[in-house]
């Protein structure tokens, strides 16, 4: 009887979750139920499974609305009906095809019209829905003729009075208006909630045909869905047999290249994997991934295959990954095994610059009808909830800012704020909008609209209306096509070295960098700024603590830096055992046998599974539940609880002491959601080595490309400083020598025009293009004639020194610019056939303070180039200790003068603390710790130079200064404003710093594991 139910997937309309909808139907003993969300099929698969579990007949479809006007309700007779609905919505969403107001072209779908939209001709598959409160209209003659085609229409949108108010709030949010300004047509009727089925039927008793039609509809719809069969594209060739033949051929061709000596273990491993891949029908999946990689290689792009796919030697041989699983003892079963019911997925990274080209290839190669991105439901979050709800209540901007920016306990306690809190809490976890999954691509055998309608977000690639969990549940596994800036830096550096030096570096040959002595030396002392994944202060500190000087230790470091490992205390223990291998015992023989490489400490997801299986005696399926929970893919807490119960029962049966079992499980729990699989860490380590190799041997080119790729952890200034430390001379942008991006001539680095924020991107690109086409600019006048530029932009170029080739001072150029630009419209400027001789003006010589340039640079670029920040200080004091000597001052107090690079916020039980990263006057980096009590009296005061007083703590080769006092040191007054005291201090206040704000519970917490260093019996 309930043919029009909305869940909260009817975005900013419905207020009921799928689970609540079904459970309410169970409570009311409803035996058939229809989910018809507005313009979406997002929830139909979860709805179908829940209904099946509770023995309710599921009917699925969608309510079609255009501009909030209800057109009709679509109910699928079968799976083909859902495909019809999906195609209708996809045409509207993606191709701007108008949705017909009546009589859509359906063969397998019933259509129910509201009274407000009855068509002139009613097709056989069409009905008219009539609500309880509309029954009195049936006395009209014009309505009576439709009774034979009417059905009961009782929409469900909310549950109870409070949810009805929440529904109105959602409608106000959707319309960006106030609740008080909503009209009745904007929101649903107050009757749209579940009611007693018998009472509902009784009200229609005078019209038995309406009841009969409704039952007919319910009985005629039969949507059945097989969740167990794969829906991905099945074959790369034209058959399973041909796929296997091709994959085998490629695997053994690659085997000869990867293992030219004919490694017998590798041959055996390839044969073993091929059998499993073939048995599970995953050959097509491997070959499609291989095909995408081949296109990437042909185009000259770099990629990194990472994640559990690197556990496969077949993926290594066919070029999907560059990790040898034999070298790192990676077992294939972590990626693919006969117990696995769903396909694996490969995580593949490309440069942020080239990813869209790869995506375009995939859509063209496999057909836009068969390819789409996974969707994702963006939920209402804390800030957006209070801001949106507050706006609906009519709060002014200042109060909205207070709501969004302050914790709840600091909000005013008035009636409006209480209402905002109340309804805001109800909105938590509600979907707010659909968006594109960051990387998940689906390639289906059947047209993708067989399963979902598609939407077109701003990015320009279509998305399905459900998320990755639903995709996986229905048999659609994603290909993860990711992007990152690190690969862009590596690729651009290789190209720049070839262009500028004529040297070709085969950076894909990982043996070039992994075992390189100088690279390992840089690694051990943390000289890794600019290098992918190993440049953050925390990572550089870890590398120094470990004296990391080989690939396997770097692989471990890539995993133990993760929050789960750090939180549990296992990172700390790993550092101790690595530095003191003779000062601990393995506290159980299983840990020695399975985790000897990592000193008996669980570092990778695989380690956790090993311990769960070999220590806890869990089954392989239980191990997979743990794995999925750790990788964030498992959504069932109840399943995880069962595994925990099994673990302790099994440990008891195996005779393990209870205390030891608890200790081991706490270590396992600490990994949930955070740990890397070993292959993932290894993939990151390989890329880290590639970037480090380039940094070591081609440091200037590498830093230039790091700047051009948007850097990484730090702001541009830090990478410019690093280039300077590598021997480069840094120059301000110049219209005759700079490109749009930063470039280098031998050791002379010219900052790109792109770094001048106030110069429009179009102009910044036009300048080098014009120069390339018609030669260097010969004067300011020549530049003005050739580039359509306004006076404000021209002044910025003058102030940054972009016309210094003229030999004229800035004040001369500014006056000349004013003369030349008078009455000159920038958009009508053009080159003249005959150049008139320039008028020469004799201007008085003005003595210019050399520091004026530095302040111009801070104002325009954000940092000084002509001088260092230390040159601009009023004090000549430079500290009594330099960063390079800090390890000699363990437990001693030092006073240092330093320039702030970055700081990271870390919550503790006693309040916020920060870790700071600084450079001294020699340009070397060092780190500080600032505890809450110190910060209360000596807080950070923005970017700039500080005088620091603190005690040095050397922790396993790595010095940190615990700060007791600090004071920001004043710059000299800005000489450009020598006549205005207050203005002369403004520019110095704009110096930047990198701040990482961490919003999480403080750790270490109570459950921090102090790993025993003696055997536990």
C-alpha cells in the first residue's frame, strides 16, 4: 500500500534512513514496501537486502521531479525497469535531455501520476495516485472517469513531528532560504508518515477498484537482484580462454625482463598465481589494468602501482607494479586467494597533471556507457550543519561564524541556538550531497545504467549514485586511478635534466636509486625535503632516529609513522629495538618466527593477520575480516566483535595466558583503520627513493620541479630555500628570462611569473609566449606595446624587479609607466610598423635603501629573495648554537635565533601543544617542542624570526629542543614607509608559516601498549 517512500537519499528532503524505513515497516507488519527516492536510486540495493532479510517484498523505483515539481512516480516491474528509470535520469543529468512531463517511454516500468499532473492520454502501464485527503475530489465528474486507473498514494517522508520540522529545515537549506519563507509547495504534507495499514485500506473501501489496482501493482512488480555475480567487464579479449592465454604470455615475457637469470622461485610463483587468477576469473581485471598501464607508458607518463596488488608477482612481471614480492616476502594470498569472493583492486597513482588524460583514455577505450566513477555521499559535517541550520533559522553571519567556529559548549544558551543544536544533532550522518569518489572507476560488462542513474559533477566525469561499498556489494569492483604531486615532480625533473643537461635518467630502473650509497646517506640524516612521503618533520625525525640507510628499513618507516602504530606505542618500541637489537627478547616464539624482520613488532597489516592466524589460531576468513576492518573497508562492527570473541576463545584453547592474549589483541586493535599493507609501504618507499636520487644528484633541477608541482608538505618559500642550499642562485621573476613556471639556467634559478599572485594567469602565460614568438622585450615601452596590461599589474611587475634588464631604478620605471600608459587602453594596444624614437626623460637620482627590494618581495611573493629574513632583523645576534651542533648539547640549555618554517598542532590532555620546524642563520633545519604551559605564556605570533630558549633532548640521534621561552624578533621598519611608523611594520606581519591543525583525541592514550621486552610465559 506504500508505493512512494522517501529515505534521506532524497537529498535535503527525506528524513528517514533505509534501515529505519524497513524497521518501521516490520513494526507495522507491512508485507510490501516501495522505495522511490526523488530522482535517485542510491538506496535501492541496501533497501532490497534489508527487505529480503525481514521477509518484506521490495518494490523499487524513483519519484521524478523537475525544479521541485512532481511529475510522476516510477515503479520498476523488474530489473529492466530500473535500467529504464536510470536511462531517463542519466539523459537529464548528463546530456541535458528534457524529462517528459507525461508519458515517458517505458516498457518495464509502471508510472503513477499525482492529481496535479494527469496526462491527457493514460497509457496501459500508467496509473493515477490518489491520497486519503484527496478522496472527496472523486465526487467531481471529471475525476470519476479516472477511478478505474487509480491507486492508493500514501507517501512516506518523515517519522513523527520532530522529523517533520527537520524536513522543513532541509527544504529551507535546499532552497537557501528561511523556514519562515517556505511555501506549502516547498515541503511535503503533514500526513507523509507511516500509518496503520488496515485504517488506510478502510478509507478506500468505497472504491474497491483503487484497492484492487494497488494490489495489482504490488503483485506485478518483481525486482530480483543477484549480488553474487561479478558485474565488472568480464573479458579483455573475447573469451576467458583467450584472456588467460594472453595474461600467461605477458607474465612470462615480463618474467624474463624482471629475472633475467631465470629465478626458479619466481617461475614457480608465477605459475601458482596464474592458476588462482584463472580459477577466480580475474584475468580480465589484470589485463584491463595492464592495458591502462601500457597506454600510460606509450604516452610517457609515470605511474606507481601500490597497495596489496604489489603482493602479486604477475602484476610485477606485467608492469603494473615495481615491487618484487620475493625480495620483501610478500605473500600473494594477501591480495588474492581462493576464499576471496570479490575481485581485488589495484591502486595506481599518476601525476596530478596527467591523471585526466588517463581517465579520458579509459572512458574512450571501454565506452562511456560502461564506465563511471563511484559516487560518494557527502554527509552534513559539524561546521556545515550549524551554519546551514542556523541560516535556515535566520541567524546573521556573525552568529553563524560563532556557531561554526566554536565548540558547542561555548555557544550561547538561547532558544534559537538550542533549536539549532537540537536539529543539528539530528542531521549528523545525513547525506547532504552526492560527490565523486576521489579515485574509484567502475567498468561494467552491461551498460552502467543497468545498475544506476548517472550524474555529472563539475569535474566532468559521470558518477553512479551509490558509493564504493554498495558497488562492491552488488559485484562492481573499482579500479583506483589516483593522482599525486610527487610523480609530477619526478617526471618533470627527468625531463628538465634531459632538456638542460642532455642527460637521460632512467628513473624507472629502481635498482638505480634503491641501493645507492649517497641516497642512503641522505636518508639516514633526514635530508629529504621535497621527496615524496619522507619530507615531513615527523618523517625526517623518524629517519634520523632509525639512521635509516636501506630500503627495508624505509619500508618499515613508511608504515610505523602511521597514526595507529604511533598511537599504540609500537613506533617507539620499534625505534628502541632497531637501535638496541641485543636489549630485548621476543615475548613469544610466534613473534620471533613471524615478525623477526621487524623485531617482533606488528608493523604491517600482514603482520596483524599473521599473529591473528598463528598466535590466535583464527581462521583465514576471520583474518580477512580483520584486514578489511584495518583498511577501512569493513562496515560491520558486529562481525569484528565476533572475530574478537573467537580470538580469545581460541587463545584459551591454545593455552595462552589471558594477560598475554589481551596484550596481543590490544596491539591488533591499535591498527584499525590506520596501518599500511607492506606492499603499500614498499611502493611508497620506491617512489621516495626515486625522488631522493634526483634530489641527491640533480638537486637544483629537482627543487625547481618541486616548486612547479606545488611543492608538498611545505610552502613554496621552503623549496626555494632548499634550492638555494643546493647551490642555486635565486632570481626574482623577469619578463625576459622567466617562464610561467620557475626555470633554471645552469645554477641560475628564475622564479616563475605564476608566483606573482596579483598578476592574472592569462598575462603570466602570455609574456613568455610573446617573447618566444617575437624576441626579448627591449624596453618598458616595447613591453607595453606588446602585452595588453593595466597600470596596476604593470606596477607589480616593476616592484618585483621584472624590468631590471633595463638598468633603470624602480622609481624611474614607475614614472615612465605612468607617462606611457596615459590614455592607453590595454586591450587596444598593438605593435606599430615603424617605431618612433623614444622620448628620454632626465629624472633626478634617488638613493634607494637596498632593503626596499626585500619588503617588495615579501609583499608580492610572500617571502624575501634578495636577502634572508635574518638580514632584516633589528638585532645582530644570531644565537649561541647552530643546528648542526645540537646533538652535542643533550640535556643542556641553548639559545637560538631561528626562522619559523612550520608547526604542527598536537592535542594532549593538558591542552594543545605544538611541534615546530625552523631554520637557523646557516639555513639548517631543527625541531622544537612547545608544551601547553609554555604556550600560555609564550605563544606563536605568526611567521618570522624568534629568539628561542630551551633544553636539547637527543632521542636516538635526533635532537629536539623543548622550549621554555620564545619571543618574536622585530624586523627593521619598512624603509618604503619611513614617514609612516605604523605602516612600516605591516609587511613583516604578512610573513607566512605552515600550520598543520590536528583535530583528534590526544595520544598516547590509556591503551598505549608498553611492549614487554622479556619473554612472557
